[in-house]
C-alpha cells in the first residue's frame, strides 16, 4: 500500500493500493487492477475523495491555464488548477469566480465533481451553472466534450457526479466582472431563528451574498447575519496585508471542547461589529479559514466530522430549529456553524446537493460513538423533513438517507465509468 492519503477532516482512514500522478491532459489513463478515482487537492470531507484498497489518480499536476479571454471572462484551464490560482490570474484583470465555496484551495475538477456552492446561490446557482464545457476522459480511452448543450446527459451526470463518470481533464468557465478585490459587507447580530428568517428574506432581495454564523450551543439560537456585494469602483482602497498563520502541530486531543467552544462562541457573538456597510477584502469575507494553514489540525488526531444538510422550504423552519435544539441538548457543538438558504434555480447535476431550501453546516470533533449517536438523531430529523446530506462533507451517511435525498441515483448509475469507484460510492451502494 502507498503512503496514506487523508481527506480534510481525517475521516475515515483509508489505505490506497497506489497513487498515480497525471501531469498531461493528452495522456491516457493508467491501467490498474481494481478501481480508480481522480483525486484533486483533498479538500473534501469524508470518503468521497478516497478509494480504500484501490488506486487514486492524482490530478493536481494538471495545473495549466489554456486560454483566457480578458474581454469576455471566458477561461479554459486544466482540472488541477486551484480556484485561488484562477483568482490570482483573473482578479487583477477585473474578473472573479461566479461561485466560490469557503476555501480557494479547491481544484476546478473537484469543484465540478461536487458541484460546489457559495453564499450567492439565490442569485447565481452552483458552480456547475457557470461551466461552459469540459473534456471527460473515460477508462476505455474515449474522450467526450461535454457542456449544457453538447452531451447534456453526460454533463448533468458529471456535474456533482463525485468523480465517478471518468476524469475531467480540462474545463471552460464563465467568470464574472468586478471592479476590484473588495466587498461591501453588512453584519447584524440576531437572536432567535425567526429573526434570521426575517433578515435573510429582506437581504436576499437586495444583496447577492448572504450567510449567518450560528451559536449552536445557545439556549435560544443566536448568531451574526452577513450580507455583501462586490464593491463598486473606489477612489482609494485600503491596503490589505494577508497575515500567514499556521496550526503547525496536531494535538493529541481536540482543542474544540465544551468550555473552549462556549467561550469562543460568546466572544464571537459579542465582538464589536464594524459600521455597515464596511469595505472588506474578498479574502477575509469568502475564505476566513484559509488564513490559518492546516486549521483542521485543531481537532486533534482523531479528526472531525462535518454535518451539512439541506431541508426543503416547507419544512426548513421547524427542521432547522429541531436540529439546533438537538445539538444544543447534546453539548456537542461547533464554532463552525453556518446557516443560509438556497435559491430556486434548477440544479445542473443529477446528484447536485444545492436545491431550494435552507442548508446548515457544522463541524464536530470526533467523539466516537457519542458523535455517531448524535448524527443518527439528526439524520432522523433530516429524513422526516425530506432533506438530504452533502456527499462532499460526509463520512458516515447511511445508504437509505443518500438514496432518499438523491432520487436520481439509479439513473446516474448508468453513467458511472466501470473502472471508477470511491469509498463513498461503495458505502452508499453496498
């Protein structure tokens, strides 16, 4: 077995037969015994990026830009290019990612395979909505040019398809124009979920980016609601200095525990808020955790779980309240607790996660059986509400919940490359 490859949360453990690097987009796929899975920068949580006992195709070497039209914002690049690398190239020329997740350290291929979403889903949809085309390399050696109008079924299967339809070797994206690298941000403290729904409904009518941080241990849910837009042209912009921090060691136990969590949440909730709107660099708004290298180590050697669900509009108010009440009662909270709503734009992928409703994402230290019992109780709430869990953030979802949340899974199965598989796919298709 080759050296261990872990997902970002360190769970579950996996031993891969081999890691095979792919550096050229015109190369053929290697011949392997058993199954194969493309692996980008390893920022997925759980086992969607793992292939325990089999082979990984390491695609970070596909890191070249192919073309960039500075007039139209159309960019073509290889699948191993990071979103942050796109920003380094395009932002000084007035272009930005139309959709971005909470980290810039994600490959383009990974963003497509998980159909990532951001804080602006209610206006921009998910990442897949801005993919104009990509080339899909299959294990039989065939290459397929896919897009919304060209091979649309394969496009829909691959966007959000968890890397199972083959290897994306390059993609063409439509970027969005911006005036500068800054955001205009408004922040408001709130107490009670009803106040969140009021703030969110009003903000979504005017602002393209909306999100709330939640204190999930408070007796009554409370948090800070943020809304933002890209800043218009400014006569002068503040100097931005990126401060590099690093979690250089992995502690033997999680530094996130009851006392530290309550203290952090109280301090964060009561922190002074800047006058609104405030001018803020896009990095601190979109990617606050990227400011701490290897921040995942804070959870210790046992790793952590992320639990992200989406509940449909009709059940989201009661369902989110029930989930937060269950978490608060358990004492197993999270300082990374994010609540936002998705818009109504139809999903581009057969297995896309983002859909109309509300999504709640939380990180939990791995406490073994206690964590699993809590998640089982949360699963019951999600299932009763008709919701779903996000495969890209999952390490233990039962097969029944996956199939209920993604009813197109059987139709999708027809597009899975016969030599591609993952630990996640085998877990939800025993």
